[in-house]
C-alpha cells in the first residue's frame, strides 16, 4: 500500500463511491449525500494544485484506490480535514497512515487550527481523531448528510 498526492484516473469517483456505498449501507444515507460528496469533492479538486490543500489517496499494490483524505487549508489560518474514507476490506492501518499524511502536511504548512466534522456512532474514527489530538467541541442534531444524525465538530490546535 502506498499513499500518494498524485491524481489517478478515477480516483475522485472511487472516493465518492466508497462514501456512497459505506454510508448508504450502514447509515441509510442516499442520493442527497452522494450528490453532496460529489459536488463538494469535485469543487475542491478543481482548486488543485494549491499550496494549502492536498488530496491524499491510498493505493493497493494493484493500484486501486482503497482510501482517501483531503486537507483543505484555503481558509487560513485554519484547515479542514474532509472526505476521509477507507475501503472496508483495507482497514487496519490505512486510515492511520492517511490521517498521518494529512497531519504531516498541515504541520509543514503551519496551520493554527485543524477541524473536521463527523457524527456520533463512528466510534473507530473518533478514537483515531482523539488519538491524534482532536477534541470534540460541539455536537448538534443536523441533517447535513440527508439523514438526521448527531453531527460532531472536532478541533485540534
């Protein structure tokens, strides 16, 4: 497995598909969620390359996209982590390496604060975030993803 910043053909589509599949099966998120991920990730990608933004992809030995994470620091001095996903069959360290790549990049760029949104029930993700210094600062019921969830805001100074 390798982590790359180099775009690969179909990489964005794969990240969108991973989100749509996993969140659809496990949380009932449907077309509004998939459309939101596609639109926002697509808009982000059109801004690349950018000195304060990166999309990291995890590739299998065969070159298949098995995960991804973005760090969007275009709104300095803060940066946001987005579209963090790992294929179910690839779990077991891939997420930790992806998050580490994003955090290393953020550190090198000198952001004052990092933040991300998640929601209650994603316990493994929360443990990973908290293990890397993120703290839950807000939790509200929202329908940002087309289904009512307890949306969480995590920050790291």
